[in-house]
């Protein structure tokens, strides 16, 4: 069955430079005077290493465990008995042709859809049937193939919504004299961190632009930046590089590897086969709602059934 997310073509173009009246922090002024500011270290922006349990006897722990996942839409089976796990600190690729069930699987894992059968566990806790915000609060975040920003809010406002545990979300804390100072202090800290992430993704000049006015590539960058601000242990990335220019794509991959080495875990859907084969330790291939092959990039390249069903020739 064709899935809405996977069948929709992203007609986005590479990230564009758009002039706005956004005023970055003073570091930006220094950059204008001295050429360019040093690239922010995303590992510093993200804080400490991911808090993921370790396996017994040094075995690598699998924070995400999917077992017997099935989804039916009427009489059509979109995902059929899908089982796999993703080990901590890895970059795992999920590939397959349009309609294979990749985005539906993402939606089932992250609570966007309820499975007909099967279970999903994250960090040892069953999360099947939980709401998306509950799953995100447990450290499992995702991006979408078609970016889902809040169009009538600015880029900066979209980013400020992302961090968890904002005490200003309580009305009485925002207005009571005793607690108002704490709210302001937290917002100041969050704003500084938001500017750092905006600068890293090279969209700080768009801070005061309405999100609905961004190009497709810029929306992708905003969504990934917003997801990272939720302090996730694991990120599910659904075609995160579509519409992003090659130089920035290279930088993003480098920082993803930096985060992976610090314990963060990634599961990525991407149609760029070179990107998957050159960066993922493991690749899961879906076809017609099922797992066709699960192995290393070398094993996937040599699999005749994968070549016949999906790749259509030599990788």
C-alpha cells in the first residue's frame, strides 16, 4: 500500500539564503567583523552523553526493540510482522522502495499510529500505544519526510517550543512574583542554546522569519534542529537530507557521527544509497511491508534478492 508520507514527493530545493531582520547574538556581530565565527560544537550544545543503559558483560544494549509489528488499513496490510532492534550508539539505515512500509513503521514506533498487532519497547519499557508526546518525553524523537513546522510562528518561536521541562508552561509560575524570576532565567538559558543550534544549522538569519515562508530544505533543517533540542537518546530521521545542499549534508553527517560516538542512537530512512552504504553500520531492507534483508552494507550490496526487489542493479 502506498503511504502518505512516502508517496508525497518533496519538491524542495537546496537551502536558500533569505534576508530577514533577525538579530543573532553578539557572536554573530563578531563574525561579521572578523570573517566567520567558529562552528559551534553540537556535542556541547546537546550536553552530556545519552543516558542509555549498558548491556550485561559489555554486550551492546538495544534501546529500541520492535517485535511482530503489524498494521492493517481495512483489508490492506501495510506492515506485516516486522521485527528488529537498534543497538545503542549506532547509525542504522532503513531502506526500501516507496510503499514498502518505512514511514508507516516510523509512525507505529513513535505513536502516530496504533499497531494492529505487535509491541514496541524503548529503553526496556513498552511504549506501544503511548501518545507521540509521551514517547518523545521518554527520549525517542523523530523527524518527518514532509516537515511539520508551525507555519504561523517564527523559526525562533518554533525552536523555543522544543525543550522539555519548561516551567513557564505553567500559567501561575509565569505570573507569580516568587516564581517569575526562575521562568525568566530558564528562558534565557534556553534562548542561548537555541541560537547555538540555529547557528550550527546555518538558519540563524531566518530566526524571525515565519516558518511557513521557508523553502523545503530550510524546513528540513528547522525540523532536525528542533528535534535535537528535545534532548533525545535516539532519533528516527525520515529522509532528513532531502533538499539540503551537499556541503551542509556533509557537515550534518559529521556531527551525527560525533553524537553517535557519544552514545546517541539513530535510525534513518534515506533514498540516497551512497549516504546509507557509506555511513550506516547496519541496513534493514523492507519490501511490501516485510523485512526482506537485515545486515551490513556489504551484505546488502551482495544480496541478489535485494538487488532484484529494490536496487534494480549493482550498488
